[in-house]
C-alpha cells in the first residue's frame, strides 16, 4: 500500500461514532433501564384471564400485550377502579386474602434487589406483604410487611437477596387485612446507576459513542414529551404509539440527559413532527436549553436541573416521507410544517443545529401524485424548499435479511460490502444532487446517516432483536471505512439501535454482552485516527483498507478488513515520514463467519491486542478479521 501524508481528506467527525436508541422492544426497557417489572403502572386491566404474551411467544423474550399481573386467590378479590388512582386511568383494588404476582423475573443468587410500592389503605388500616419468590421450596422466598392507613398513598420500601439464580422468579403483592388500592411498584437490581442497568452501562461506556439520538424513530411521531418529565411514578402509562406494548414513561428527557452525561455523549433529540407541531417542539427546546425564568425552563428547574441542558443537536421529525409514519403527509404539506417547526425551534435557541428529514431516492408513488408528476425525490424537494431551515440533512438505510423482503443469506464477500455500498451510494447521490439546487448557493449540506445497520429477520432478544455474526461485524468495519472516505460530506452517523433492537449490545434478564458489530465500533472509536489519508484500494483484492493519522500527526493507523479464509499481509510504503520499528496490532476475528457472542457465555468473538509487530516485515492480517495497526512515525 502506497501512503502519502500529503494526501489527506477532511477530518473525521467524532459524531460518526454515534448511536440511536428508541422506545421499541427491549432497547430501553429491558436493555438500558434497570426496572424489572412490566406494566408497573397498570396500563392493562388485571383480569382473571392471565395471558400476557401476544407475540414471539416461542422465544425467551415474548412481547407483553396484556396485563403481566396474575391474580392470587379469588378473582373477585381484585377489581380495577377509576377513582382516587395514583397514576393512569385505573388502579387495582385488592381485598383481604387477595393478591397479584408478576412472573418470569430474572434474578441472580446473592445479588441485592431494591424496590418500593405505593399503596393506600381504604376503609381503615390495612397491611400488605410483598414477597420475592425464586423457587418452589418453603425457604425460596423473602417477604416484607407494610402497614397502610386510609390517609392516602404511602411509599413502602423493600429489599431482597435471592439465594438461587433463575429466570422464573416472581414478585407477589398480597393483602393481609383491609382493602388496598395499589399505586406503582418498582423492582431494580441494587447496583443500578441512576436507574440504568450496571451491566449494560459498562458495555456502553466501552462503546464510547460520541452522541445518542433519541427517542425515535417512528416512536417519536406519536410521543408527547410532556408525559416523560416530572415525578417518575406520576408519569402516565401509554400504549407505545408506533410499536407494541406499554410506554411506561420512566425514561424521559431528564433521564436521557443524565444517561448521556453518564456515558460521556452528546444528546441528539428528535422532535415530533407527526402528531405534534411547532409549539410542542419549541417548548421542548425551551425545557432543555432556556433559562429557568421561562415557562418550560421553570419545569426543568422544578424537576431538579436549574442549569439548562444545552442540547445542541435536534432532529426535526423522523422519516416523514413514509406512509408508516404517524402523521405522514404529502411532500408539499410537510415542507410547510418543517419550516414552521424549524423557525419556532430557532426562535427559542438560534444556535441549535437542526437535522432535516431526507431520503435520496424516495418518491411516494402510491400517496403523492404531485410528487410523482414533478419527478420529485424527497431529499431534492427538502433541499429546495427547506434547505435554509436546516443545518444538516438526515438519511437512513438498513441492509440484510430485513422483515419486508424474502431475501436470505448472501455469500460472505457480498455481505460485507452491503453497508459500504449503501453509504457510497448516498454520498455519491448527494454529490451529484446538491450542486443542482440553486437554493444551496453552491454550498454542500452535510449529511447525518442517523439510522444505519444490518437488519436480519429472526428475533432472539425480543422485538427486532436479531443476532449479529462475525460477517456483520466485518461489514460494519467496512462501513466505517466508507464514512472515512466521505468525511467531508457525512459528518454524523448513528448506529441503530444500540441495545437488543438490531443492537450492538444484547441482554438477557440478568446479563449483557457486546455483539460483533459493537466490538468493531468500540475498536475503531478507541484506536483509529482522525485525519484520513486518500489511498487507492489494492486492485483485485477482496480486502478493504483505510488509513488515518492521529490528531497530533505522530501516529499512523492502518485498518484492513480481510473477509477471506486465509491470512493476508500488507506492506505499507510511506511518503512524507518514516515508520518506527514496531507497531501495535488490534484485531477482531472468530472461528468462522457465523461466530457470535451470547450473553452469559464466554466470548467467541473479541478484540485482541498484539504488541511489538515488526514494521520491517509484511504486516500480518488474520483471516476473517478487521485489523488495525497503530504505527508510530518518526
């Protein structure tokens, strides 16, 4: 490989190493957030017909579609009432001798779990017993008794340390005497970090993403952000507007900001341009970025954050070109809405960086005759009509055995190029398109690829929770290489969706593990340079090679993706400097292209380090690997 330090590309934005989290499946609840109880605010009525799971019922993580609370004792002892409820539209009222339990909880022997419950006695003093059960034996349980009065809701705390590890534990709430109305219970591992799962959080910190996009995705087009602020237990439960199950509203704006600070990432908030509009979007900016003397800023201060959050990046809507999107409208209507929303947001914070919805090839042939007649693609139209109402344009793509096709597995050498090819197609399309848009006045609109990934069909970790194999990891590495080649244009990328849902991290109820795709993102984020060198790919080779200098210019990083079954060697020839004597090699590989990691089991695919690699000899690149050489210069 011929490398010339004088041939440099635009600096690589750290925002290329971004992530996306959405309220979908087990990404947040069951993945990032530590709450163990489903439907803790009793959105679904509790009935004698206990049948909580409605889809993926033959997997380890079925989807809840009815109340997960099972009645203990006579069914008539549990009724749903609408008056005097703690939160939501109704609450369970339990009489003496009755109770409810939630099954299928995962616990670890010797680990501490803490929780609480809000409850109110009715018609005088009442007593309840909260029990964690982890087995069938008489000693396989631990109970806490709580006394209540009829003076209102009381918060009772409890803690447990099970003696057996199981995924079939249950939490029981029984009324010993009196009549009791329940508010929300909660149960978390005691090692949670401000409500975040400690095991997932540790991996997220290793991932070290530069930014996180939230809360959607399709979810955001039906999301009222006001539901997610204030006292967490008083926030209303809702049906997930875009996907399945209940939105607990336990993870809202304040939790998202705290999460970003905990992992050291910039927040990127997408606003609702589906069922909401300018007023809601502008007020959300005010809540995050304005002084506490403003209306929404005062809410933030009341909720514990006097100082503004200073959120810089804002997405104006999500995929509004698609008929699947809540609030979808025809193109000429949406540009009007986008412009109104953008102006309202900038009025609150003129420094906000706004990301507009784009799709390079989208023409709504079935729903937008004006668009068809004008041969108008979505990105072209947005740049013409709203180019001055955004700072960045969004593009999305997914590739693989996606649910809406009948595509099967493709041969490895084809698979590993799929993400790279999509990225190049988007970049080349914008390089051809944007100079033809007079409204841009010769400037190039930066691109945020704020959803990108492989997406396969079989779901193992809940809704959209597919497994990623070494082949997928190699493809993500090649995708990163392409982002480096397009660094002047593509300045942000958000891998979708981080945890479980087509995610770089997968969790069970009690364990978490990095996927092959996550390992690639972790490796490059930690060790790859920031100033790309312009190089030609080796002719006829299936390998993909990229090179970059570190920020101080004293080190060269050379990355090679080798998707073949044989080791290859690279002989770099450098103009403009000379190499040091030895390099450090980092690489990710596995026994075959199907290798993958499983939570709770030893890693099959991992990052490996080799020191003292001689530069005088050809540099060895293992088979089926993404390999990164860190080479000092002199």
